[in-house]
């Protein structure tokens, strides 16, 4: 028997949908749709990030490990953090002793120690065009997209930026120091800096004072200069487990003993402080031409038992020296940004420093006592520091430093500068020469001649050894553990 269903029969037999059931069904559908869209967006964003923001960077400077200093630390820690962000980083520097060729450091950081020997103060002899063939080979082999030079005093940095711009690469420059305008050396260096920065895409300074100094010296437009401060590895520089007694106050100095670092100030300040405070003792780490003056002061004032001279201190042992003191003393006469102050503050030391350069920008007012670079003011500042010393908690200071400074933050901000540099338009030789002509009536013409010769040499190199004949290096993902490592863990390639 056939059965016929009518609309009314279906309505009577179907389950009744309540408003609550309809509401729940719609919410579930919308939630599933939203999750699906978020998933698709994440996939698209990841692909876009991998395609657009992955850079291949060549760091260039005369100053790198095994030499120790602020520039060396900056390059190493910045490179390590950029590697963790997914970028490829290669370092190029000159040979140090028997350290020549290719080395791999912690995290797979590749370092080219090219066979150039230091000529003066760890700088290579200026050759203008001598580094062009080896730099071109490295750029092609590593498929570099951007060249980052460090330090105005580095000869290798200036030559690398000049050659990289000739070959059409984007370049970034970081200035780590302050220079004057009156003495012969500063005038010469400022003209060299003007030549180099006339053609850079972006520049970085480590403090606002340093930015102002660089813009005035080089004539670079201020909108091209970014301020990204240095940082400190707070995992490496920790306070002592137990707080030191204030019965004997120890003042620590770790610095190169040269005129620029205020070694002559120390000669006058230390005897005065020792005269006012019989319970104060000094520990001085560092070496340099002014060490003789400090030793003479110690002998003259019979302070052998109160002034300890350590000589040069390896960076791995700096923390052990810092945690043996209460106050860190910085007597620099000029300073763009003092990393030593960050290391001391991270170890819980109260800092006394001269008010010069970018130093006032480094720490909050309650963590540092500033003074004019005069002996009398320095002595007053040390007296003030000794008075407020009982209020200082090293552990609290360390935690504050951990929140204020991070190399990962420096890397992310540097990444933004790289993105801007790569978005700069590509220019031909004539457009670039017009900028060199503005560097001076005679200097501009000389700079143009230097760049034209450099361009012709590059073209001859292309004919003699075409790019297709240079073998590219495959990218090797090195497996490394997650433990805390130091820059001295390096292996030879």
C-alpha cells in the first residue's frame, strides 16, 4: 500500500527545534569557521614571513673574536639572535695570529678570517681595492643579500661597504664610537666616514648622542639613522649568591688604561678616595699605556695593599671580578654607549661614571651616580655612592636589567632596519656619483674617481671570473643544544 507524506505529517513527525538549539548550532558553526580562517591565515603569514623577511647578512669589521671589546660582543650576540630568528649570518674579519680561514662558532655562526694582518690597533692596512676579489667571492658563495659594517675606525668595514654598493648590494652601517671635530685624527676620520656614509642605505647608532654626533660628522640625513642601544647577557652576568659585607668597600675598574678611558683621572681620584675612606679598596682590571702612571701613583702614595692591579682580564672572567666589588667606576672622557656599565649593573654593582657622551642614557638615575670628568667631582660622586650603597639590592638591580636590556630585542629592532634597507630603490652608478660630489669641492671629485675605478675593477673581475664559475655554498642546518654557550666555543672548518 502506497503511503503519501504531506507537509503537515512531516512537521508532526520531525523533532521540534527550540530557540536554544538553534543558537548553539549557529555559535558552533561560527566558531569552527573562525578557527579554520585563523589556521589558513597563519599558514599564509608563515609563508610570507619566510619569503620576505629571511635575510642573508654579512657582518664586516676588523674587530671580532678572539679580540675582546664592546664591538666584538655586539657583533657576536647580535649574530646569534639573528640566527635564532631564522636569518643566515656570516662574519668577515681579518686573521688573528694563526686563526685564518673559515671557522664555525656557537649556533652555526660562520666566520671568514681573511688572510689580512692587522696594521695598527687591530686595523688592516687601507688598500682601497685589495679586498674586492675576496669580498666578491664571499658574497656570491654565501648568496648574501645585505652587508652590515661595524665601527667607523675599521678599515675593513669601509672597504667592504664601498665594494658592496658598487656590486649593487644593500648596506647598513653601525657606529659604536664618538669622535671630535678639531684634532687632525678626527678631521681625517670624519672625511672618511662622510665618503662611506654618502652611499649607505641605513645607519644605526647606539645612543641618541651618538646619532647626533654621526649626523654632524657625516652629513647623513637624520631619517636614515636609527638608534638601537647595546644590551647585556644577563644570564652570564649574575650577582653573587650572598650579599657582600659593607665593612670593606671594594671599587672595581675594568677598562683599557688609555687616555680616552680616563686613566689620568684615576691617578688623581684614587689617592683622594683612599685618604677619605680607610675601608675602601680598589681593583683595577685592564692594560694599556697608562698602566705605568697608575702603578707610579700606587708606589708614590704607598697604596700597594689597597690598589690591586689585575692586568688584562679575559671576558670570561669579568663577572668573577665584578661580583667581588660594591661599586663600578667608569672614568671615560668620551663614550657612545658603555657596555661595561651594563655588565656591572647586571651583576648588582652601583655605578659611578663621568657624564659624557651617551652614558646618561644607559641606566636609570637611581642605578648610577654621574659626575663631570674632573677629579673633584668624581670624588664627590664616589662619596655619594658610598652613602647610598646600603640601599642597593643586587638581586633587584639584576632583575631590572633583565627587563631593560635584551639582545633579542636588539635583533628584532635591527631586523626592521634590514627590511627598510632592502626596500630602498636600486640606483645606477651616475645616481650614486652625484651624492659623492656633494662631499666637498676637491674631496667629492676624488671620491668619484675612487668609485669609478672600483666599478671598472668589478667589471674586469666579472669578465675574468664570472659569477656562474663561483660555487655557491649549501646551507647546512647545524644541530646545537639549548644550553647556555659562550662565544669561545668555536671549531675549525
